C-alpha cells in the first residue's frame, strides 16, 4: 500500500483529491499497488467532505510519518512551500508540485537534494497546466538540441487579449470580465505583467539548456499597455497579438530569454490559440517543429498533470526522469538590450514628416493624420530605445511597441 499526503486543498489540491478518488481503479492498475491519501494539510476546515478525516493543520504529521513516501505540494507561492518541500526531500519523501514559482526560483537546489536523497522531485503541472510538456521536453525530445521554445503560458492574459478582440472592449474591461469569471486573481499583476509566464519559460529553458534560468534574468513586458487599436492593426496586418514567453539558442551558444507581447502572423499556429488555452511550440534540431496545445490552468487539467507525476513516482521509483539542471550563474543568457526583433510600433503625432528619416525600411500597416502603425526592420531593444528618443525629439509618441514573432 502506497500512502501519500497533499499539502494545500485549494483549486489544484482539491482537484488532485477529486481525480484520485474518481480514477482510483485506473491509478491502482498503473501503480500496481493500492494507494491511499493519508493526510491533507490545510489551515481551513472542510467538515462536509467525505474525506474530512484526512485533514491536518500540522505539517509535522506528514514529515514524521514514515509511511508517507510521497507528498504533493499544491500550496503555491514560495513560502512555506519551499521550507516544507525541502524538509520532505531531505527526509527521503518524493515531492510532486504544481508550484511554478517554487520550481523557477529553487529548482536547481531541490533537484540536487532529491538526487542526493534518492527520491523524486517532479513538476509536470508547473508549466502549461494539463498540457504534457515537462516530460516531452526532458525525455521525448532528449535527442535534440532545442533551438527555440515559444509559449502562450498564461491563460489569464490569453483570455484578456482574445476577449478584447471578440467583444471590442479595452484592456480594463476585458480584465474585469476575466476576474468576474474567476480566471484572473483579484491582484492579477503577476499574470498581466508577464511574471507568471516568465517563471514558466524559466522552467522550460532550464530543462532545455541544463542551466538554471532565474526569473530575475528574464526581461518581462506585460500586456497592460496593449490597446484595442493594436489588436485591430494586428488583424489588418494578418495576425494576432499574444503574450509569448520565449527561449532561443543563439549561434554564440548563449540563449535569449524573454516574455513579451508579440505580433504573430496567422501562418503561425500560436496565433489562433485563444481564450484560456495555452500552447508551447518547440523547435528541435532533429524533430523540427512540435506544438502542444491544451488547457493551461484549471482544477482538473492541472490535477491530471499532478497525478501523472504521482503515478510515475509510485509505479517506477527507480526510473530516472532525466530532470536536472545546474546552478551556473547567468553569463549564458544575453542581456535583453541586445535581443533583436522586428517590432510593431504604433505612433501618434500631428506631424510625421521626420518619421521616415528616423525609422528606415519599415512596412506601414496603416497611417492617418494622427496615427501610424508599422513594422520595423530588424532592430535590437537598445536600438529601439535610441529610436524612441529620436521620435520624442520629433514630437512623435510611441504609443505601443512590441516584437514580431517570425
Ligand atoms: N494564473 C495562471 C494562468 C494559472 O492564468 O495561466 C496557471 O498557472
């Protein structure tokens, strides 16, 4: 009999319990043994649940119980999740987590502790919710150099951008709708400023390149400055705008990592991934292009990914998931200023006479007396900043600027 514990009975934790009981026979067959949830850690009481007897408020009940071989962490946030997970791994208990912040900030350290303790630290649910991406990237695509990863990794922002276009509403209105439907948090800043998606690309890039990419090393530009006009110009130019988290291997052997809005032409499958769906495009040097699409958040899709890790850890305790990366500083990541793209720009002014001498070789999407939307030639972020100063001198305001995903 395998005995497990769940820490945190919020949306994801309660989903894990639901999936465990609903699919119990299937899980038992795959684990090839009986399994039981012995404890659920939560500070709240849930007296009406059929499994209310399993709740504890005391983490030590789990830590000190030698029958518990695996702990699921679905509390979210860095603390106390980090302290609890570290103690579990040091006590030779495997840990399965959905916590992207924990993995993005502490992954290298926790993987090393798990290795030393000869237990598992698994986190399929931390990126893309129910989409299988951690295991495909680390195992199925192991024979590839990963040339590029581009992902729609945040459901809230994808819902907001989709809804702005569908309902012809501005950002604030679409955000309020996302909040009323329960997609966006009351404080949605981690989603809309791109921090949540950045944590997720850090995890994918760390797997792909074997070195810990920390969130503080990733340039993040959110979607809070995107206007309905930008989305309409994008449509006119034959594409859509999505918040894209990217990691790219450069000829120098270094990588470029960023999270920012991007104009995506309709020829790219990511352009039509709408609503709360997530998608990850991976380019390998042997496999070519592979795209994963599915539900990136939500109770049961995320619990599905958590339980896949639980089943793997219980069924194959000696199986090496090939998940590891080193703590290697940040020299392998190029500074954001030197990342180069074509850029979408929306400019406002009453006098555009100097525009073409400042921005050369651009493709105009639309031009009126007071507004121009264009796509620039290949330009680095540092050159873009110089161009913005020259435009300001010419009394041309940059109302919007974001990259084009080629
Ligand atoms: N806030 C996240 C999102 C939840 O909107 O995608 C899933 O990580």
